[in-house]
């Protein structure tokens, strides 16, 4: 039996199935074509409805800038630096005599304030008192010897007068005897006797005169001895007073080197005392800061020739010293008084200076921004405080003030003139906080000029700008 024979009943249904498959394939092909054709037709319809757009010319606006004004600088120029308070002077009190320390005052302690004349230390004075007593007795003895000499001189002067009178009488007698001898009234022996008497009177007068001269020499020697005793007495009395050491000034004891019952030699350091009547502030100024101090002098001072007193001294200037503590600022008034040495410090390239505060206990309390100003604070300016120093110079050079944000790199500014930008070069004198001091030059900036204070990406000479406050 043959299995591959096809019967008539099973071959007939295959024809309608093939026709369905052809129809599906035709739909699949015609659908994309219909979409593409529809798209072209819609594009054509829309293109026919499109209107030509109107051309609008774009208008470019000038950059918008903020401006500020140039102001004239009024008043002086403040130079601010840091400083540290140092003593105005320190005294090293030493023993002027040797001896044992018999007493030391309770006030003679480090950190104690003492007034002038306060007793500090007493050195055993018994030896010096005995020396004073001895010299006083020696001086009294010299006075007695001088009185005795005066009596002796008076007696000799009286005897000399009598001797001279006696000599006068003997000479008269000799004259009479000589006249009688000529007349042969007396003998030669009588005449010789009269001459011997006259010579004896002369010898007596001469002896008394020599004694008076010796008494005068003796008086000079006694007076010299008395004067020497007087000088030695004064020296002994001075040494006696030096056994009592007192404070020579008002100040604070910062160091004590000896204790009671210790023995000290002449020159031994006893106490170191700091003078509190004034203090100094040690600070350093740059050369450009000193320029403004030199610039405040009158021009005629430069025409007076060289003057070492002026050339090596810093021009004095009023100064404010500030110290901040607990949200308060404390102020003292001082004066920039002198250089601390001479020349420029080779390490910092600055000039060491000293500010003198003559009244360190007169303090003014100021309020710091955002803080409450109270009345409590340091009662005096003392050594070791780190402070801010503000020197008030009064330069004669005219200056202008320009806000720092208006100064461009390269020390230039952008001036606005009739809506146009003008670039100007400036010569900066000093910068203080947010202000730049500029020299007022004939062809430079002038008060009232308008400058750009806002940043710009590009700035060229003559470009147009708009001011933010302009309409």
C-alpha cells in the first residue's frame, strides 16, 4: 500500500489559507507606504500655510556698572602698627656702704608698689655712727687748739709792741750817749753798754716777730687739719645716711636680691625698681610710614641746613595706644618720641621706635562694635601688654580718597565721562582699611570724579557703559 498518495478530500482546504497569507503581507507593505505618503501630503499642506517671519535687528546694550565718587582727604593720616609695652626706666638700687642688713621692710617685696621715700632696707649703722662721733670730737679738739693759738698770738702781739717801744727808747738813749761821748762827758764803756742794750731790744723785737710768723704758719696747719676733719665728718655722715635705703622714685619692685641678716658689700644689688610715672611702647615703622612723618614738617625746615639734633630724631607725633580685653577697647594717649637706636633692622627692614605714654593710669574705655562698654578694665598700662599703636601724622601733601573696590590691577581706575570709559593711572600713597589714598596731581584725579566700582569682564578705552543709578 502506497502512503504518499494524496486524497481529494484533504487537498482542497489549502487554497483559501494561502490567499489569507498573501492579504496579510500586502497590508504590512501598504501601511508604511500610506504613512509616508500621508506625511508628505501633510508637510506640503503645512508648507503652503507657512508665512515668511519678519526680520528683527538685535540691539546690543552697554554693560551696566556701579559708580562711586572721588573724595578729598580731610584731616591727618593714621599709621597703625602693633607694639609691646616696655618700662620707661628701671633702677637697680645697690648698697652704697658695706655691712649687715639689720632690717628689711615688709614693703620690700616683688610686685609691691612703693612711693618715693619709702624705707626699704637698713644696714647696720653702728660702725658709721662711731666714726661720726670720733670725727665730731676731733673737730671740736681742732677748734679748741685754734682758740689757744689765738690767745698765744694775741700775747705775742702785745709783747712785740712792748719790745718795739723798748727799742725806740734804747735808740733815743744811744743817740744821747753818742752826743755826750763826742763832748767827752761819758766814757766809751758807758757808750758800749748803751749799744748792747739797744741790740738786746732789737733782738727781742725780732724774736717776737718771728714767733708771730710761726704762729701764723701753725694756724694754717691747724685750719687745714680742721677742714680735713670737717670733710671726713661729712663723708662719715653721708655713709651713715646711706645705711638707710629708701625708694628714690614712685614705682613697683620687680625684683629683690637680698634678705635680712645677710652681709652685703658696697655695690651689691639690693632691689630692682620700675618707674611707673611713665611707660613706653616699643614698635616698628616701615620707611614709607616714616615718609608721612617727615612730610608733616614745614618746608622751610629743609632749607635750614644740616642739624644733627633734627636729622637723627624722629618727628614727634601724637599717638593713640589701644588694648582690647573682654569686648572693650582701652585707650591711652601718647607721643611718638624717639628712635630705638639708629638705622633699619636688617632682619625686618623696619625702623624700631618708641612711643612715650606720660600718663599710663589715665585710660579711656571705648565700646567695641557689638559689645557693651563697661567701666571695668586694666587701671594702668603695664609692661608686657601687646597693644595696637595708631600714629596720627599731619602730612602737608594733598591726598584724595578712592574706595578700594574702584582701584583696578596695575594701579588704574575706570572713569566714567559722558557714558564712556576712560582708563586713568593713579599713584597710590597708602591703603587704610577699605580706602586708598591717592596723590592729588595736576593731571590726575580730582574730587567729584566718577569711577567704576563694580567688576567688568572686559574694559577698553572709550567703551560705552551704563550706570546702575542712571535712567
